[in-house]
C-alpha cells in the first residue's frame, strides 16, 4: 500500500520539538521516506510545508509535545506510535504505558537500578526500548513487559489491550481495521470519493476518525461501524464486525462524583433529584427507550444507576414513575469549584433525553435519531458543510440543536435535518408520531 497509510494526517498543525532534521523534498511521500530512513533519532512524525517544499522529521508526535496552528503545514504522525493497544503478542507495541499490570512503575531500560537488565537499548536497538515504556523485546507469548522499580520483583507484564483490527470494542468508535464490505456483502465506497454517493464525511473534516481507503468506520456515533456502498441504490449500510472478546482497557477515569458533565460517573446513586426511583436500563417499563446495555456496552448502564450516556448536562435516568419519563440526578461534585458550575447549570428542562416518537409537530422531540426518511445521514447543525444554513445552535438556543440529531426548530410539520448528501439540502426524519398505532 501507500507509505502514507502508515501515518495519521492532520492539516494546519505545527509541532514544537527540539529534536528534528530538515530536508528538501518534492512531496509528502519523499518526506515519509526520509522519516523511515532517519538514523539521528527514532522518527515518530514529520512536518511538510507545501510552499517551501520543506520536510522536517521529528522525534516526537502530538501526544508528546505542544502543537500550534500553521496554515501551510501538514503533520503526519506514525500510527504505530499513537497506538495504545497491541497486535498479537505485541512485539511491535510502541505505546507509552509505563506501569505493570499490578500498577508498579517500570524501570527505565537504560538504567541498572534496582535491576541489572538483560535487554538494553544498545543490545536491541530495534526493539523500541525507550524511557520505561512496556515492550516485548524477547517475543514473550504473554505480551509486553518491563523491569519494575520494586527491588523485590524483577519484571512483570503490562495490561495492554488488544487492538481492534479484527473486532470492535464498545460501538466501534475507535475501530481501525480493514473490513471494507457491509453486512449484506456490498463493497464500501472510498471515503474520499463522491460517487455513487455524495457526502460530507471526508478526512479533512474528520481528521481523527481514520477515514482511510474504503474501510468501515464509525465517525458519527452510530451503533457500529458502517460505510457508504458502491451500490447506487443503497446509500449506506452497517458492517458486520464482531465485538472483541477481551474487555476494553479500563481508563481509570470512572468517577464516583460529578466531574464536568458526569460522562465518566460510575457511582451507585439511583434516585432522581426529585426523589423518583430510577428505571433499570435493561427494562422497557414503564418507559420504552433505546439506551440499553447491549447496544451501548461502554456507557456503564448497569442496574438502574444514574448515568450520562448521551452528553447531557449531567447524569440522569428514566424513572419508575409512568408520568415522568426521565429526570436529572443529584450527584455530589468532585470539588467546590465544580459544585458552583453545577449550580449554574441546574436548569430544568421539560423534554425527554431519548424518545422513539414525537408529539404534535415534534418541536419538543429530543431523541437521537439522525437519519432521514430516505436513509440519508443528517448534517451536524453547527456544520456548514455540505450545506450552508442559518439554523444554528446559537440562533436557536432553545431548539436543542445538538450534534446531527433530528429536530424541528422552525415549526415545520415534523422533525427534520439537513443531510450529508450535497444534492439533498434537507429531509424529514424517519420518526413516528407517538400516537401512531404502528408504533404501539
């Protein structure tokens, strides 16, 4: 494949690093070849300026240094140094995990205290033995390891999760595998192509979503990875990618108190702020909903605990009161500063978080449907591509124009959205009325 496929591209970014080399090259591919051949240091990324045809190979990437905006510059980062997961036994793992599975900090590979190492950067220059990062220089079947800083334990293995090349964790938001056919067997359309389907999902607008080739991806928070198809009669379809058998890596961010919007809250409060008991997430009574643990396995939807799976202002839950669909929960803040912020944001709203239907004209609809009646994906309300418009969140602050969810900010006959198809400005959405017998 293309040498640039091994790099993540970001336009308009400059990275500050002291350890770099300057070259004059004609294009990005030549610059990548310079990075591959670099012997002055381990090349993790390169910068290319189009006007000057200047190439800078870098010892650091954006994870390790400060970045600045720079109009004419393109940053290419080696994917292998951005990966925090391992393939197979992890001999090519180059992530930055630096503690063992027991939480003991790793000893630096170049040091001899407290343990004199058999594997050193000098003896194994191609094994990536930098700093005190977990590595697998001896192809140990149990995966990456390191010498520990505990004198009583010479070495230990590291808890590095499996990469999602062949399977997906959660809803596949981070899936970077190479499946390129849909679940019905249709070949995927390349993301940088506009035929047979025109769309707005291109790498320039979604630089962190890895929209390479025609691989299945999930750039917009769908249930699982999908792609536009090469069949003119089928705009898009989900891909059949199995869930990983190993659980996702524990982020360590699971909080027992309210921090920010509380999306990482994993405490056991199960009562709303007005005293209503929460409905279990795996139950559809008394309220029918789509936020179930099997559909969203990484949102912490256990039991009937208050959670924030959809980016609301703070944790909430459906209630066991048939007359009150949902309410926010009172979660103790992690510090006083955040308590003040939480107090300012304590504004009640009268609309449900997730609905499967709409009432009247749907101006109160606050569900998460983002597909039109003909199957087109919705354009984000804050985006001006592919369609410029004035229905923006700041002009319609009470219309809840979040993400690309179907809404009715202008009193139309039902919820609608702008589409990602340049040939179709807008369409009504695929949502039933609540009093529709078919819905019942």
